[in-house]
């Protein structure tokens, strides 16, 4: 994940901003409705990116990955709509507690920009539905130039979706979160349609770290900088998530990226170990077959 990469992470203030006041209000409305679910994963499972993670001789990367993690963000689905048989194969290879969080195909978000996209949307949903109950929460990533002038496209798009799919959505234009009038209108739309507001934590785009949830789901895309500060940043997230759980958070979906992806399992192990200790969860702590160094 090169988005937000910086040359010198030492110059970045990585402290998490204060919560938006409405986050606590929203969480307390939902308190104690459902038991906490926690899913942590990487963005991809291929051996070329996750060097040092797979034991020598591993033949099926996904089958092994799913013994170490309980979820995958699945960025690959942004670039093409995979055949039905591929999705069905992924379903069969993974254990029953494993969950997929595939990114929407770029033809929907970037080429059509959420309008006149019924045909390609239906194809994507039809194929992804072969993940069955393992399809947890797909997410839409909008391009940088999709700004508030396009706000009228959001609600009609959400209404196109099948009722059993409530996605998350990521915005990258700064005005969505830093123009108060626009932000409030956006949050109202997302809450009304039960759409989760993706939180992006990356070095070069601190302006997108909005800390405003619109459902009782924290969908966090964490991008480390291959720097010692990555571990302290994860510890800060554990603190914040523990606070949100005390307020009524129901779901934690946390996906770890790195500019050099081979460190993602190491960071994930650190995060999972602390989450287990603090929240009483029992997630598997991923192992590295050859962890030469932290970065």
C-alpha cells in the first residue's frame, strides 16, 4: 500500500486525534446489542509479497494463510472481477470462521464513479456472493478526485445494493472530513444507510484520520511506514479500540499494510497479541517462518 508513503517518517506526528464527539454517541446507542467480533488480516496472501511468512514447501498460500489469520482484506478484487469458480474455491480452502473483505471492483468506484453501474455492480455482487457467509464486509475505495461535489451519487448507489450487503466506504478527498458542513451531511447519509466509514491511518495523509464512525463497526486500514514507530502506533490503536469497545463497539475489522508488505504479518502478530490481552479475545497469533528483522 504505497498510498500516503513518506520519505522520512521521523517528521510525522503519528498521535491519534481525539474522537469526533458523535462517535461516542453512536456507539452508546448500540451498546450491548451484539457480542464483539474481531477480524485482523493483511491485504493479500501471495508469497511474493509476504516473504518470510510461509514455511518452505507451502503449496497453497491461502490455505496456510487462513490457519494464521481469520480474515483477508482482498485488494485483488479491485483490479478485476474474478470468476465464480475462483470465489467458490476461496470459500472451500478456508476454515468456517474465516472472513473475506473484498474491495469493490474499480469499474464501479473509479470508472463509473458510482453512477450507471448497475450491470457491473450486479456482476461483482453475484460473483462475490459465492463466498457465502464468509463474505463479511466488502468495501468501496473512492478515488482522490471524488469530492463533495459528487455527494448526490452516494445514496442512490447505496440503494442499488442488495439489502444483505452493507459495505464500508473509504474517501480520499480531504474536504469530506475537513469541511464541517460537508462532513456532517456525509455522516448523516452514511448513518441513515448503515454504511461504515473506513478509517485510514497512513503517514502522508493524516488529514484523512477522521475518527468518526457511522456504524458500530471500526473498519481500519492501517499502513505502517516500515519504521520503529509502527509498533507504538499499533499500541495506540489498541488503547483506542478498548475505549470504543467500552462504549459499545460491536465489530473491529483491522487490516495491516506496509510499504514493504513482508512486515505485515509481524505487525499483525504484535497487534493481535495485545488485542487478545486487552479484550480477552483468542485470535491466533501469526508466526513468521523466517523473521529476519522487524522491518
